[in-house]
C-alpha cells in the first residue's frame, strides 16, 4: 500500500536509543519525519542521534525518564520551545525486569518490580500522551502509537504478571483516549509485538530455548526483527491510517491470532 507522509512532521519516539525504538526512529526518519529520540542514558542517546544523522536523518536527543511527571513536563517545554509542534508520539519506552533471567511469579514479585514496570510502561505513556495533546489538538492532526505486547493480549507462558498488566493496561488506555480525541484528528492505536530480537528479548536466562519455544508455536517459523515492528508503526503514523483508531496491530508472526 502506498503511504504518504508530510515531510515536515515531527515524531517523538520514547525509549529510542536502542532496540525497537531505534528501528522506529530510523523508519520514521526514512519516511521523511524529523525524529526526537528519547531515553534516559545520554551517552546511548548521543550515539543513536549521531548514527541516525550520519544516515541522513534529522534527529534530536531528548533525554528524560518517562515515568517522571516533572521530567516529561520539562521535555515537552523543550519540544514546544524548539519546534512548536508534535505530530507523532510513539510510546515505546519499556522495561521487563527479571530475576536471575526469569520472569518472577506473582508470589515472588518484589513490590518495586510491580511499581517500576507499571510506572515506566503504563504511566509513562499516560504522561507523554497527555503532554502531547496540547501540541496535537491545535494542529487538528496527531498520531499516538503505544507499544503493547503479545503478553498484554494472551497468556504466553514466558512473561510476568507485572509486565502483562502494564501491556494490557496500555490497550485499555489507548481505547479510551482514542474515543476522546478522534474528533480532533488524532488517532490512538497500539502495536503488539511478539518475540523481537533485542536486549530485552536477550535478558532471558535461556534465550535460545525461549526462541525455539516461540518458533515452534509461530506459523511463520521465526522470531521477529525490529524492522517488522517499525513497519507497523510507520503505517499507523501515515495519512493512510487516518480511519484506524482504538486498534491493535499484532506483529507476532501469528503467535497470537485473536
Ligand atoms: N523485544 C521484544 O520481544 C518485545 C516484545 C513485545 C513488546 N516489546 C516492547 O517494545 C518496547 C521496546 O522494547 P525493546 O525490546 O526494544 O527493549 P530494550 O532494547 O530494552 O529498549 C528499551 C528502551 O526503553 C528505554 N527506557 C527504559 N526505561 C525508560 C524510562 N524510564 N524513560 C525513558 N526511556 C526508558 C531504554 O533506554 P534507557 O535505558 O536509556 O532509558 C531503551 O531505549 C518496550 O515497550 C517493550 O515492552 C518488546
């Protein structure tokens, strides 16, 4: 399908100094957008922006912890002052803490794992989306894309309850927000990846074993690449997706089929 993008558009991608977020930044830059690259580690952000820029992108670093209301507010003050607009937000920043390389069962879950995972994965998306609306509504155009997970869609046998709760929560959050802002030309959708080869996927103690379990249960017989996810985000961010809101695009190779 041909996709069109306004060349002047600006996209903020949270958690984009590596992994899926970085691939999304690459893809949206290739689509002609200016990309604002977020994450906490400034050295990794600087390197990501350097590589994107060397490849011809217009990329800018915006370090912030998305779970902090004050930090998100300060980041948006900077975005407003420098660009005065924001067209696309990809709430991708996420964590999946494990104990000894394994997802903790509920009865073994330290409270701080629960609290921190929800704070980054779910509260972060709320804080960034809330701030972005102030820039999107006057323009009467916007795209908010939230990075859920197959763990928020089904019982996988791989993940933890705290991670699943955060990712399922994102879907409910997106649905209500989509209902609130559709009349302003803003769409809100989720992308729900399956197993994608990144640092997060490699944090399982038995990484190869988890890959194999995934592959035998997946119709396309492979794990995913970051580019698979970036392609879905690119579509949702495009003009072509203007009639899609409150939806979830599953990028799982068929591991999850509703
Ligand atoms: N990989 C998979 O198989 C998979 C599957 C389904 C869904 N997902 C989701 O896809 C997203 C990206 O995952 P990934 O595999 O690319 O993970 P990753 O390689 O671990 O990258 C996570 C990114 O999030 C950033 N981040 C973490 N905490 C943050 C915070 N508080 N504020 C701002 N940025 C923060 C990290 O940068 P800093 O450390 O510098 O902050 C990093 O850039 C996550 O939401 C994840 O849950 C991944």
